């Protein structure tokens, strides 16, 4: 499909992710009409698009105006309330001007029950059964939005909607030309369920990144060296034990005295809140995820709109003398050189201990979502290992859990014994040393107790 035949796209919601996704479509050659409720954002978007050669971008003053000539409508708004508002508000909602047989793609991360509610309102309340609806949350952050390499999880009430050429070409262009575009079996809500599974890891790992940097700083370690060590690859090109996507992504912002605003605390709070609601609905408990949620909730009280890398400062103490210690310790350790690297390795292993429990809770959540058939397991493993929830531990232990004849828990136990059996006492000492300095690594402590249970 040439740029001259690209479908007309309406893009509603131009926050960090929506801005990056929509401008990537403009750079690719799509005619895009953008809308955001915040005027200055809309002006900045148009200014950015004006600098793109051969841009076919325009702006609208309401969702209805944005969609009037569109074949495909993309929604990247904050939550499900905004989805309903953008589509259904009196007079200005998109539904009042949607062309016949157009496709609406919900990119926002919303509760898995909500896409079906949107479908019902479209059909019954507004008599628009002709409008196709695709549930398509994304993972990968702003950087991958900019270059069109997001992981996207799609589902619909009619599988044919996922093959509809106009919608498919839009989705493929922001998902590595289709290589990271996944069709989730089932109906509407399947994409959101797959995203929620990924977000178990993301929620824990974002909080864990802040915790582990704070821990290293309190112990007097070089926080820059910790970062450099954990993003290294081994001789086979595989990330080292202790690596996670979130650690690599958030690390530079944790280590910056003036980090850019890339992902607000409120976003991960919303996503984790969806999982916690699902815990209630599905009668399942994810203890480490819930501890991470408690940390995020505390940060929300004062830093909801701040970049979530500020979680490290929360652990160290907002407003305290050591609030900026993770930045101060970069290339400036207080530990003696002959002790430093061994102690740093203890912290790296401690980070991996958290990852082990997060991976285990992901398998528990997958079971509650009934995603346990062989093809389903292969699919969500592929999605998460290549998305923002990925970690070295996840990539190693999950395939073992799929094939162990003794079951999931036995596989985790064997892996834990191999990787952490000889280091558990050191991890416990690290926790006690930190607590003696008034620093409480709550996720590490909870994960270590879980590891002790596995090994007993």
C-alpha cells in the first residue's frame, strides 16, 4: 500500500504515547487528523507535524470533527472513562460523526470488561452495529512509539475485523510492520487481558527499579556502575541475571537530577489498579504486585504527575537529605574498592529475586485468566518477553515451567535452587543492613520470603 492510498486516520489522545504513535503515522505518510482535549498539546502536535516533509496532518476541535472523514479511529486516552467520553459525549462525541463501516481501535489500557461495554453502547444505544471495534493496547514506551516498534495485543468480537485492510495497515505500521502485532484468541477484552498479564511484571518492575537503586545508594554503591552492570549482555548476547526492560528503561531517569517527564506515576497506578480489580473479579491474589501497588499509591499522594522514576526518591525519602542519593552515588561510591564489586553483585542478585516472584505471579494470573493452553502460553510468553514486562529471569524460567512434568511450582523451585540457593543468606543480610539504616526494601523482603518458601 502506497502513502497515496493509506487510509485516513483520526487520532484522539495526544499524550506522550499518542503523540509519538500519531506522528510516526504522519512520517510514514498517513493522512492523520489529531485531537486532544488540551489545546497547547494540540498546537504542539500540529507544529511538530508541520516540520515533517510531505505531512498530511491536520487538527480538529472535537472528536466528532476529527473522525468525520476517517476510515480508522485510534483512541489513546488515559482511561475507560475518557474512551466513553471521546466516543459518546453529546454532540461532540465521535459516534455522532463516524463514517459508515469505519473502524475504532482502542489503544488505551482499560479494564478487560470495558471493550464489550463500548461495543454494546455502539450497537444498542447509538444504533451503530456497522462500526468495527478493535481492542488493541500497546506496550513498549515512548521510544518504541516513535520508531513504530510497539508490541500490540489485538482482539475483536469478529476476527475478520483484525484482517480488515485499513485497520491492519495502521496497526502494522506502529508494530514493527506487523512483527510485534499479536491477535489474541477470543473476543473483545482479550487484548486488555494480555496487556494486564504484561502489566503484572511492569508494575512490580517499575517499583523494584526505584527500590533497587535506592538500596544500592544506601549501601554506598556506585549506582551508575549498577546500571551499567545490569544492562550488559553475556558472551552469547543474552542480558545478565538481574536485567529487566523496566530497569534499563527507567535507569537513566533515576540517575538524572532533572529527568524528563516520560511516564507519569498516575499511568502505572491506573494500570496496576486494573489488575487489582481483576484480582477481585477472578478471586486470585498477587501478593508482590499488591505490595508494589501500595508503594505506587504512596507516591501518588504527592507525585502523581511526576515521572515514575521518582519512586527511587520515595524510597530514599521525599524531602529528606538523602532524597537525591541515587544520583549522588553515581560514580561516587562510599564503599571500599576491594569490597565494592562483590557487594554490587549481591544487589544485582537481589533484583533478580524480585523478578523470580514477579514471573511466578504472572503464571498465577495467567491461570486465573484461563490462558493456559499450549498455544496461549507460547503467545503470552512471546508477548511479555519482548515487551516492557520482560526480564532475564522471566525468559529463562517460564519455558521451564511449561515443560516440567512435575508442574509449574516445581519448575520454579528447581530454577530458584540453581540460581539463588547459595545466595539467599547474603540477600537476607543485605535486607537487614538496609533496614538498620532506615531503608526498607519492601519488595525484596517479600520476594525473599517467597523464595524461602519455594526452597523449603
